[in-house]
């Protein structure tokens, strides 16, 4: 799912994969191993946006936010971006850089709990 992302967005995503933050590197080491059987991609193009991590099967975006995301104008942009992507059927999990760096176990537990809940939900449907 790319939601008609442009070539420029794809090129930007490629550059971002080459310049991951420390927290993104840490989380990618976990996500790249197909947790609970689900494939994740990093720096994935979605329309005019780029998701830090994306699982197509779950329609799940995982964002790892640094301190810049605490700035009001950036928060507003994040909310607009999330609303647009949710309106297109995607779901979000958000973590801070600090959470990933200092409490990776809880981050992993939250991701796995979400995956398990979605797996149960899809089996019931």
C-alpha cells in the first residue's frame, strides 16, 4: 500500500533508511525479525508521508518520535498526518525515542499485544 506516493517520496524514504535514528535502529532490530509472523517495512511511503515502520497485513504504522515532535506545530502536523492515514484504513502505535532506548521490553510488549489483539479480532470476523 503506497496510497499513490510520488517518486520524490520514495527517494526521500530511501535516504531516511540510510540515516536512521538510534531509536529506529533499535526497534528495527526487533521488527525486522517478523514478530509473531508479521513483516514490517521501515521508512515506508504512504501518499505524501513516510511511516517509520509499516506492516501491510495489519495496516499498522509504528512511529518513533523524537523531541521535535513535542513542538506544537509539529504535533499539529503529526495529528493531521495520522488522521489522513487513519481515514485511509491505517492504525497507529506511537512511541518516543526515550521509550525505545530505555524501555524496549515494554515497547515490544505493546506491539505484540496489539498484534495478538488484531489476530484474534480478524479470526472472529
